[in-house]
């Protein structure tokens, strides 16, 4: 049955003028748009989310397997039936989709082979599936090494620096690191840089386990056999490791793409294997060296120690061979009736380490639910003004590969046409709503959250999300998922949102049984997330003027540069500030005020000239490109955005003003003047673009 969580009435509508100012709609569009939104909200069938999630997660479906092809075929059929134009984009990418051979043993003082796979559970029928793999880390080096062990805490850059300061010998040793603190690939990168010969990674119960609450299957937290899989890829670009800056087109296709020699790519060379904390306990409990710092102590019932001692020897053997696999992106399009070449793109990857119930396919199921709802309207002639695309990306888990190849393939077209990219990797993984976004999109999310009821309550999502605060916090995008190429390489405003909570992240237990017990037993969050971000998409698609929050650039930048100055002073106490940037920010603020004034007047009085609308929207799409610098970052030229990047030392964290952040991280002051110039140039370019838009918005009666 269709779940009508929200009914909009005349009494509940916010004021006519506020709607127009906020969302870029002309007064003459107001009634039609509100009907469109109400019809869409009522079309969202909450029951369909569970249907889709059940079908998508019937089988383990790692990239490059027949089971993943079945998922692809299901998405193609579902979106086609919804009325979308669907196209499959194939790429041949280089990756491991199988653990190969792997062993982990204690050699002395006892001989013991340690478990590398989750235990089968009688309560969980999925857990005994014979197709489930051992725990493995994609792009581990291959090798067979035996040595003493060193506990390196989370294996962050700072942790390794601390070990070096303490004088702990690392060369020739095997690292034991707990998950958390950084992208797992950096644990291997730093271990290798310090001369270590192998790495064992586990999830500590202090981070997810019995110290947090009941463990699976009684509770949501990791049990002693739960293993987090994941990629180790840490190159200075994102995507297929053999084709940076170019798409990995099919090897048997008509157009041949130059591929780098794998032997010349900077892959990790040391063997790496992930395990559960039950297996890690067997190593850690036998360590005899000095006690680890208090902050490094975990949740197992003994003192954690830095070194294992000469008697404790561990063997790590991995024989993992990457190869070419066919990755298929599935792109569906609701063609816009007025502006088909202006695109709002929603996406999630669909490949999974096992069944993928939370990560990623809760996002996939939500997008299919959204597609069917909008399809109901589309078939009745209620079509969005701009095109709405849904992208299902392949091979994300091995390094955000499928989406990156598509972006590199269509880079110029995407840059010219795309209004926004909205990512929903694991987008319905729990009951806690949250979001991260580019400055221009934050207000859109907050506004939509006020109009959708939080499941199983009488409150809106906004009320639950904000709590006692006047406005909920929206984060800044970091690394780790499919928004990277859109946002950081091409300069498309992006967001990531949905609901989360404790999960069986990247483990063999991430299945429908776990989801139904702990993620969302009522299966209602999927419909609510589809409604909320459906509104965000539809408002962008139908507004006369793209509803970016343009003044947010100046507001956010002011705070970011204030923080940047404080950060620089930690390495140079005499630093006085970025003078060129300061002047440019004043200009941007003035430009933003003038723009907002003209926008308010031209929309509320409907005086914007109809012949200017196309130019205005084209100009708005171009704003974010002010941050795209051809020179890119010093730690990797593929990363082009001066505004945002994932932290190159941790992989996941969001770096705002990454050019400056990098200099602070490496304690270098030599390039600060260069960055003052580069950032001021970008800000002035943004200000100039806004001034052009302001001029186009000068009152002229619509014809």
C-alpha cells in the first residue's frame, strides 16, 4: 500500500513569497509545483523498498561476478519499467575480486592457524552461504612473511610518527593495526614506508564489539569473528589504477585506451589480511613488550603492548592476483520536458563485499523506490523540467572505480550540464538521519527535511535531526565514495545523505537478516529518505532558477579562512594572514549581497526576463568550476578542487581549502604566498560570475 506520511494542505504551506525566494520558483509556478510535490510524496510506496532490498541482496555480489550481473539486470528492468531511458556503460577495470590464497598463523611460542572468516550462525541463514569469501583486502601485496609484531594502534600517520619518536624498531616487523582513524589503505602505506613487512588489521571491540553493547546475532555490534573487508588502494588519484585521467573503456571495444603497466603502478607490496578481534586476541594477548599509551588501549581484557617480543612470531601469507573485470554502470534518465540538457544526478554503487544489505544496497533500493514513484507521475505527463538521472555504479568497493571512469569518460559534458550529484552509498543503513554537502546545497536538504515525517513518529525529519538546535549540522564531504570524481575532479556541487547507525560494515553479516533485526526493522526509513531527497531533486529540476544557496559561499569561506589562518600559525606564529584572499572575500560578499537582492526582487515580482533564464542557469552551473584548478594539488594533480578534497593522509576526512591544509600538514611555509594568489584568483573568478548573474537578474518584465 502507498504510505502517505505527509499531506500538504493550504494551511500547512509556507508563505507564497518565502517559497519563491527559497526555491527559485516564480509565483506563476507555485501551485503547479506544490501539486507536483504532493503527488510525488503520495506516490512513494514504502513497501517497495523492502521488495527491492530483498531482491538485490539474495546473493553475495562482488564486482565482476555473475551474481553482480543479476543485480545489474534487475536494476535495468526496474528503471525501464518505471519509464526511464536506461543505458549500461561498460568498462574493463583492473582489480582483485577474490581473496586468492591467504593464511595467518602464529608460529611461536605456539603454533596456531587463525580464523579469517566469519562464523556461520544458526539464527542467520545467509551466514552459511558457501559463496562467501574469506576476509581480504583488495590490492594487498602478495608475499609470505614471518616476523615479530608491533602494535601500531590505528596505523595513522601520527601513530607511526609516535612510534618513531619512541624509538620502536619497525623495519622487518609485522604491524597489527585496529580499524578506524583513517582509510585502511594508509595503514599499509605507512607500514611499508617504515620498512614493515606485513600488516594484520582487525576491528577492536572498543570501536565495535562487546564494550559497545550486544554483539551479533543478539545485537548490532561486531562479534569476535566479524571481519571488515575493504580496498587498500592509495594512489594519488581515484579510479581504475591503470587509467588515471582517462576512462577504462572495454578492451574489446573500438576505441583503445592507453593503460599503464601494472608493474609501474605504486601498489602496496606487503601482504595484508583483515581478521576479527577473536583472532587478533590470540596475537595481542601474547605480546610481552612495553605497555601501549593509555589512548592506544583497546577493549580486549588485557593490557595492550607495543612490541610482541622475540619469542612471538607471526606468519602472513597472501597470494592475490588482480585482473581485468567488466564493470557495468547502469544509468537511467527521466528526460526533462523543458531543459533535457540540465541534469540532476542521483547515485549509489551496487557492488558489495557480500550481500550488501546496508552497504550499498539500501541506497540502491531507495533509488529504485524513488524511480518508481517519479515514474508514476512521469507516465501521467507530470515530467520534471530538467532531466533527473540515476546512476548505479559498479566496482566502488575496490577503489571508487565505476563512477570515476564514467566521470572521466563524460568529463566535459558533465561539467557543462550537471546541476548537482547526490550520493546514497548505504543511504538507508539505520535510523539516524544525516548529510554532508557542498555549501550551495545545504539549505535545500534542510528545507526538504521539514516536509517529510520521520517514520514511526509524529515529528518531521527536521525535528528529529535538529533536536534542540535551531538548525541541524550538515558536514563537508570527504573521501570514500562515488561523489569524489564529480565534486573534486570536475567541480559539480555534491551531497551525501540518508540514515545510518551501527552496521555489519563490509562483513559477511551485512545481509537482510541483520538489516531486519537491527538497521530498520520497520523498513520505513527507505521510503522517508526517498521522499526527502526526491523533494531535493524535484525542486532542483523544476525551479525556474536553479535553487543554489549562492551567498553560502561567502559565509562558509569566511569561517574556513579564519580557521586556515589559525592552522598556519601553528607552523608559523608570525603569519599575519592571506591578504589577497581577504580582499577577494570582501568582494565576494558584496557580490553575493547584490545577487541575493536582485534574485529576491526578480522572482517575487516575476520580472526576470525569460530570455535570460537559460543564461542564468548556465551561469549557476558554472559557479563551482571556479574552484577547479588545472594544476591541481601537490599531492595529486587529479584532485582539481581548491575548495575541497579528501585528506591525503587519512583518505576519509574532509579537507576544506586543501592546498593550505597540505602545507600545514607537512609544515611547509614556502608556498603560502602562492596559495594566497591561487585562492584569491578563484574567489575573484567566482565573484565575477556572480556579478554577471546579478546583471542578468536586473528587473525586466517577463515576456
